[in-house]
C-alpha cells in the first residue's frame, strides 16, 4: 500500500535546533546553500537553554595570561588524554572568535568595568575564562541564534521527529520524519545531513537534561552505519537538586561554586579540602561529583541524600545579581532562600562526552554525507568535559559542520531513493499504533532506573552486567511496545520511538563501560580503580550483522610541540 | 495533602469538535508541581495525552497553560500553592492542536518582521560596553518565550488587530535598548506593530514567569519613543536637528 | 483512578470570591476614587462656604481654573489609564480567564483613535510642573501667615504632605523617566564617558516603579486637603496650631 507523505528537497538537512544545529544552519545559509532545519520540540526550546555557566573562550580579559594554549592544555588534561588533540586545538583557537561573532549577532555578555567581556572562574579551568550572561548564558545564545535563523530565512520544521536517516550507496541522503502537530510524514531529500540532536541524559533516572535528550541522534546515526565513540563517558554534574522529588536532578550551575560557594557535609565539614586541597570546590567535575557521592555513601549526607552547598557568605545582593535564576529556582521549587540557607545537592547526569565519531575539521562522520556537531559528536571532551566547553563546542563545531556539509554538498548530485524506503519506514512506525502494546513509559522507567542503579557514577563489572541483562530483556519487550491513538501529537508513540534510540544508547554505554577496565575521567570502576596506560584508547562502536561491534582504537598522538602545552600524563 | 483532583482539558480534533474537561485523581507527592501531576496522567493513565514540556526547570517556556484560569507555567506552579482542585486548560489565545497543545507558530512570523539587531557599522572589535549599560536590555533578554503574556493579553485574545503582543514588544525593546544598536523600532511598532492597541492594563506583567516589567520597562518606553517621533512636535524638531547634526559629523 | 467527563465549560474550578474581584485585585484604587468623590460632594453640600469678598459661587476656588490641566495630566497618566480601561471599559476587567468579561466582537480601538491623544501626556506634564510652584507658595503662606512667625497648624502639616505627594507623583511620571534617560540606550558610549544621567534615570525608575501608588495617594490627599481647607473656610474649628515660634 502506498503511504502518503510530503517530500521536501534541500541541499543540507540539519536535525536538531539547539545551539549546534542553529549555528550549522547559519553556516550553510552563509555558504549560499539551501538548508532545512528540523527539531523535535519548538524552535528555541532546545536543551541549550539549560546551559547556565558560560562559554569557555580564552579571551584573557580578566586574566591576561590566558591564551589558547592554556585552554588547549586544560582540555587535554581534563579529557584525561583521550581527547582528539586536533579538536581541542580548533576549539581553543576558535572559541574567542565565536564569542565575538555571537556578540555581533546581538548577544549581551556581562562586562568588566572597562567594558570588555567579563569572565568567571569555573571548575578545572586554569584561569577565569567563562564569558557569561548572569546564569542564563544558554538562553541568551539560543535566543540570539533564533533571531538569526528567523531573519536569515532558514526553513525550519518544528515538532518534527526524525525516525530514520536515509542511506543509499553508503551515502546519507536524507531523512524521514513525522510532524507531530499534524501527524504527517515527511521525507527530506538532502545531499548531506547534519546531526545535532544533543545527548542522551534522559536514559538516566536522575538527570539534569531536558525531555528531548534521549539520544535520538545516536540511534539514527548508529542505524545509518556511522561509528560511535567513547560512549562509556557520561559526565555527572556534582550539584543537582535533591529535594523536593519533583525536581530531583535539576541542575545547580557550577557558577555557584565559581562565585564562591562551598560544599559541606552534614557535620559541617568542608570536605573538598580533603579530596582536593588545591582546587577545592573548583576541581574537575568528576572529582567533585565522586567526592559528593562518597560523602553521601559514607553516611555524611543530609536526610534527603545530598550534601550542602553554601553561598550565603556572599550576601543577598551579590547572589541575586550574579545568580538570579538559581535564586528563583530554589525560591520557587524548594522554598529555600539561598541567600540565607544552604542548598541540598547531589550528583546528577549531565553530559555525554562520547557520540558520533567525526573528523575534527569538518564534522564529517564515518558515514559519507553524515555530519555531526555538538553533544552528539565526540572527540573534544575525551573522558571528561570542562565546564563551559560545551557551549564553545556547539558554536565552533556547529559552524564547522555547517561549512563542511556545505562544501560536501556542492560536489554531490541529488540522490533519489525509492519510495519503498519511505513506505517501509512509515509502516514500521504504524506498527507501534496498537491496542495491546506495552506502555512505553513503563519500559522507559525500567531502563532509566537500571541505568541509574547499575551504570552510575561508580561502576563494577557485576553491576554493569545486571544493567546489560535488563537492557536485553527490554529489547525483547520493545518488540511488543505500542500506544493507542493516532499520529497526531501522540506522546505514547513518541515514547515508543525514543525508547528504540535509548536502548541503542544504553547498550553502547553499558557495554563500553564493561570493556574499559580502568578508571579514567568520568568512568570510575571500583574493580579497576587505577588509570591504566594500556587504555590510552577510544572504544568505537559500529553496527554489524551480529549486533554492536566494539573496536578499541589507540588515541591519535598529538604533535611534539603541542605536548608541552599540557602536563605529561602520570600513572 | 491527599489526592489531587486534576481536571485536564481534552480535545482531539480528529474525533470531536469541542473539547471537554476530564477529571483524574493523582496521588500527591511532596513538592509536586502541576507538570508532575499532568505527566503522571500521561505516563500511568493515558499515554495519548498531548502536552508540551521540555526542561521542567522554568527555563524553556514550553509548558504554558491556564492553571485554575490563570496563565502559568505548569513546571513552575506548585500544587501546594493552589490547593488540590486543579484545572489545566490550554492557552486560549492560540488555536488548539490537541489537548493542552496549541499552535503558536504565528509568533515566528511576527518575530521575523521585527528588524534585527543592527550594530553601528565600523566599530572596532572587540566591542566595549560599560557594565551598567547592559542592564536594561538584559532584563528583556530573560524572556523564555512561553507566550503567557500573549495569552493573557486581551488584545490578542479577544480582538483581531495588528498588535504584535507583549512578547514582541519586549523583543523589540531588548534590541532598541541594546547599547550598540542604531535602529529605533518605536515608529515601526506604532505603524506596523500596533503598539497603540495596548492600553497598559498590565496583565502581561502580572503573569510573566520571569518577572519582566513588560509594560513599565518595555511597552511604555516604546510608546514614549514613538511619541517623540510621531506625536510630539517639539521633540520632533529636536530629534530632526540632532540627526541632521549627526549626518554632518559623519 | 476515577476518570469522568465533567462539563465542557471551564467553570467552578476556582471558588467565586465573596468580594468582587474588582475590589480585591490591585485595582481597588478606582473604587476608592469614587468613594472619595461621593464623600466630597456630600461634605460640600453639608458645609456652605460663607461669602468672601463678594464671591458666593460655592464651587469657586482657584483650583477650578487649573482643574482641566490637572485632570488632563491625570487622565493621560499611565497609572490612571490602566484603571479606567479596566473598570470603565472592561478591556479587560481582570486577568484571570474565568472572571474576565469576554464579549467577543466587542469594538476595541485601544489607544489608536481618540485615545491617541494620550501620547500628549508630556504636555500635561509640563503644565503640571508649572503648577507645582503654587503648591510651594501656598505652603509658604500657610507656614508664615503670621508676620515674623513660623506657624505650623494641622492644615499646614497636611499641605506639606500634599505638596510632597504631588511632587513625587509628578516626578515619578513615565514621561519624565523617559526624558531623563529612558530615551538613551547607552550612557557611556564610548565606554569611558562619564554620565550623570544613568544615576538620575535609575533613581527616577525606582520611584516610577511605585507610580500607581503615588497616583492614588496624591489624588486622595488632594481631595482631603481641599476638603479640609473648605472646612476651615466654612468656619469649622479643625485647624489647631501645633507649633508656633518667632524666627
């Protein structure tokens, strides 16, 4: 039976309208090509709005000693030497340019007294480096880019859920999606596809990520045949809200610590002096998150299972001026006045360091015609991400992916696929609409609970194996999942589709975590507590006939001159 | 507190022509917000319930609805602040798509019309701006585009005019009051944006979840600027003389 | 988990308040004006003013001469505009959707047709500023009417307060705020330029924030002081001298 769908032709298709997707679309448009941007939610609601702290860019406005080499060194050290050196270099060098560009688009950063962009201290950055707009930097970025998207007449389809990337002759050449608010299917025919769908934080129960971050891009790219990398590296943010239960996991920006907040356990002890005497609260996120976790585990936590974060010493005016949305967040969600009381915090899932393996300069993935940028791409952050580097990442590599895709598309002819491909996909989706299907939310709940319980901040072989077992069971159950209703704005159906991607992401995370028998960065194995020299490697994941295929690939060695920028690795 | 009686507006345009309120019982959890209750219905009772939500932290502005007849964000309205008889309706100013989801795409075409940020040409980079000059525009940039102000605005809701609505006045003001912007959008807002239709009744300011002083700081300021350019003969003469001077300087 | 369809109309979710919303919302100001006016009219008829210097018109007072200007100033003021648009024209009468009187298709032109005149608020403001010195002159007279002495009577005290409120009201005006600095986007461009206007603007903004309150207080005190003076004029002994000393 022939299915009805709309066909939309374009040069470049951008999936995702967060910071990376928008910046990529602008870059394609600037290159003079036709671009279509699709997003799962509304324009300007992407997870980028949740970014609070700022953009890491070595402007040296506050600390003049800062330059890209120091930033580069910080990235490599924080990524525990498994970052891609080329990406780190590009990011450190280009971030200031992107900040100025953003300013020319209309963003207004906080200023120093002499009128330059103000920079704040952040965890594990050598110097004060984060250009910020109070604590709503992400909002400023997304609204500024949204403005550009609208005024540059970029075509966009919001509430469009992409279910499949179309591949022909080993080339990505479009995608199939369902427009949620009308229930219509769309086939996007494109010369190249940029995936900028963000991370997969929602595969965990306690997460700071928004509803959208279900790892859709990972699933799409994996199914299309692209290689994923470093999936075991999931960043836990040390400070997420604990109480009330409804907001558990909600992010408390690192800026609170950057502005002088200190961490205390229930005995009133500033325990970070024990864990990290030099950098204290502003050490790398993995260090602080593990410290918080340990304090809570060892019984020095609060009654709701958290530790205290205290910024009261800074005075009410300062807090309200510098951390307005944190003040509001605690006032309205928890009824806590942070200018007078301590906050309760606990680690929460924050970021996915791994993702689609891309070429540093262009963002081209291993699949021809498929590009990736932002959180869904991997390489820059290695084993752990520096705070503020994600915003630098989306702007720098979003633009690069846009330019890369535009260059690529100029030399490619239109690839048409048989309508059968589209019809088959629509049929597959129709299969989810049934009466007796299992409730997708129930399965998602089981999956996220399993991930939080077994592949959390501290991992062991037995625990991870438990998670893998549950994932395998859920994969069986997934065959019977389904929802009532129609195609039009059906969250149940969406849950079914997302679950498929979440299963791919979780399988990749847990099996890669099982493979990496060492503790490095965000990945901590109790049974292998030491860093292992033999694991100076990346785990790459590819779709094979038998399921997921894992390859261990050594990290590309950086040139001699770059080695001096970062401290040599110690074991 | 005991169970919550949650009335949710249900409307499926494929099956019916008018919507209806359906009542659900939802167990109360400490510190619960309305979105938690609505999500409970979606996850445990009826997965086909259509809602929009993203961040659940009052940062994205997706979950706008009329809670107990007051336009509010579902994720920001705590159940214990409004009691356990709760009604949730979609925004009334926009066409309903399904259940609590409304079509707000009209806003994109309005945003497209507002002239974009235009910096002074030929400024030396990096730009320098005094920290205090940032403050005014920054207030408007807090806007999360939840469109609650648009929803509560009686001009948008009840009358068919060319008025853009509070959100777009804030957008224009954020660029007008940007220290390095050279355009003056007030005349445009008066001619095209219908700022004259606003009668300062300040409901938008009341419901704004980001507590932006929409009327006082954005709309009235723009009205006064428009008056400078269009109504006040003395100001018009001064302005004209000034701009002539500037031209000479250039 | 009971699931049952209730009415299609969104009613009964919020308890109807005992006192009308118009009175409990922030717009009780409007009704208090009405009340004040009624009291004033009643008192005016109650206490006849004796004939002074051959003038017998009961409404005669210098206030009448400037009343159109003062009334114009207040009628075009943003604070009053809110009140009468809400309560005289019901555009809209309340923010909550259930108590709002929605007449679909009701004609509405906002401030585009006749009310476009409200854009001339600034000219009324100029006259209001011109009238202000007379308040201070009155005050001066009230304090020094006994030659060589400073006399603070209850009436003079009320006059002091009245003058103060009217002054604050006049200078918290949105137009004044606009003129002092609201029309400037950048005070320190280039960055090192010193500017006093920012500080000025910030202070005006701070009092402008309470403009609606000052609008009400100043009008109420206006009424009361005028009544008081009339009462004194009618020969009531309500004006005790509180303080009296020689310079």
